[in-house]
C-alpha cells in the first residue's frame, strides 16, 4: 500500500480555501491484470482558513495573492511542498468567468505534483457540491429524492439525487453578494438581475433600500420553494435560470451548502441587525429567509455534514490501463492531459434529436473546459445501424459545438465507429475513439502516447471527504 499527500484548492466567487489530505492507494487488480490503483482510505490532515477570493478590477483572479494564500497555508500546515503528490483546483461561480481563469493550471502547478484542474460550469458546480456536502449520501441512505442547493455569492447551483443517483442539475442567479452594503447599511452594489426584478415590479431600481433587499430575499427563497415543489418555472424563475430550467418534479427534502447554506442552518441570532449586516451583503438574511419559507411550505430540510467546505479534497490516480486494440485515433492529438469525462448512456431505439438534446445538456456542464471526453455508456455489441446512428449524432454535435471528438467506449467497437465517423466527417484526422474503457462523470483522463496498437490511459478521480 502506498500513501500520498493531496491538496484540494477551491476558488469560488466569494471564498478560497485549501485542504490537505492523506490518501492510501493500493493495487486492487489480480495477478494477471494490468495495475488497477484505487483509493482505499482517505484522511484529512489540515483544513485551512477561509479567505475572500482575491479579484482585481472585477475581471481577473489575483494570481500573486492566490500564491500568497497557498504559501501561507503550506507554512501553517507544516506540510512540505515537495511532499504533495497530487491535487485538484476547482474554480467555480463568478471566479470561473474571470478572464484569466484558464491560466490557473500553469500558475498553481508548482503546488501539486499531478494536478487536476476543473473550471466548473454552473451545473458541474452543483454536482460537485452535492457530492462533497454529503447530500448524495443522505439521499442514498434515506431512499429519498433530495435537492441540494449550493448557494454562494453569485449563484445557486442545484443537484438532485434520487436515492443517491444524480437525476438533474441546474443553476440560478441567486446568491448572497448580489446586493452589498457599506458600514452604514447603504446599498453599494446591486446586480443586474436584482435591478430587473425590481423594474418588473415598477420599483425604483436606481437606489435599493434595505426593505427592498428584504423583499428580494423573500422572492429568492420563494423561487427555490416553488422549484422544490416541482412547479413549472414561471417568468421570474426563467429570468434567473442559467442555461436550462429544472425538471418539474417535486422532491422529498432539501439540503443546503455554500456560504449562504451555513446561515440556513444557523441558530437565530439575538441581535438581528448585527447578524444581517455582518458581511456587508444579503447572505445572512437570505439564509434565514430560506429556512423560514421552507418551514412554512412544509418542505423538510436535511442537515448535511459539509456546507461551506462542500469541496473536493484532492485527486488521485484511479487506474492506469491500456485501451482495446480496436482503436481509431489521430496520433498528432496525443498526449492529452486532465480531460474531464462526460458520460452519455446509450438508449436503444431513441431518436437522434433526443440523444443530441441529452448530449448538449450534459456537455454544457463543462462549458469552461476546452476538451471533454464523451464516455458512451450501456453500449453492448451494437449493430451497424446503431453505429451509424451514433456516428451521425456525434458528428452533428462536433460541428455545432466546435469541440474536438474524444470518445471512450465500453465494448470493442472503436475502430468501426471511428471509420464510420471518418466517412461522415470526410476527414479521418482530428478525433480519437478508444474502447474497453469504463469511465464515468467525475473522472479525468490522461491520453498518453500509443503503446503498440493501443493507447495508454490514466483515469483519475476527484476525491471527496464523504
């Protein structure tokens, strides 16, 4: 058994935090198999302070300040930089939209030996928080349909788990820093989304009063209540939606994470005025209002173990393997590192447009990633008609999305699918299709240089406390 130290760095709209953990890795393969390294145990060694995310001119992440935070946390934790073998940087919320977010990998690579970097789109952010908070595990244990709302400074990112299985993810422009105050409780910032809401009610949106801020908190809370009740989105919900609406299906219970999630569970403060204005925004008031409105609606709130720290704690090698020998690839594309997996179940008899709709929705969760790897699930000994169907649909998606086709399949059909794709595309270069690989959402793949007729892959998985 091998032990390695991993770092998890979470950079969000409002806060940045660092966690160090020790991962125990063991080879779980049989003697005749290729190495199958898996995480068999994990222990949190150190939880760092929660810092305000350093942002310059509302446009850039302040790299020097981020490095200063990491240097300070290394020194405080007593962990030597050279001892860190792996890690993950997760960039979420408004931080993911900053102009230099993609350069985080290069800037922070020195802090981890083998770094996974995820610039999370809004749906993926909700999924990561739903897993990291422990909401998925709660839904599995209680056998319920549960939605976790991860509410930070700028967005509310939701993941719905039915008995532990992810069934929906969506996001809204609802957050604790959409209205901000100065020390005299005067409003100093109001987001365009709040302005639009006030204008629709014929209210003066040029100046926002404390009473209007209280009203907005009630509106935000009521929108989340209606979504949890499974009501079809109205005009107000649609104006705040990011990308797409939720499925109109009621849930059995809700949970909350993120900075605002902390306030949902917090006991009533004796000094309400000091409580509401302690961070110069509507976060505390919004959390308290959500708790009150959900109680009035009779929707149970489940307590999750992690809230503001509902975050990845690191990354480790999940497995290393060779693809099948019936592969189709452009060697000029290799190597590719840290490509996030997006899994798409194949449904026999499904129309092309339905398949494409599902593919678009899943791929949108990784909007910030230059490359994604599509893992076609549940494909068993496909007939040639099915191969042609997949090739046409994937070719259409490649054209409309402008993304490179990187495919992994569970069965021995990569070569025939690759050849069919080459006919559809009138081009055999610029894409990759490998088989005998089972990869799921949350994994990252390194495509290495070819070995004989196969491609060497390293599958990596984000590691959560829960």
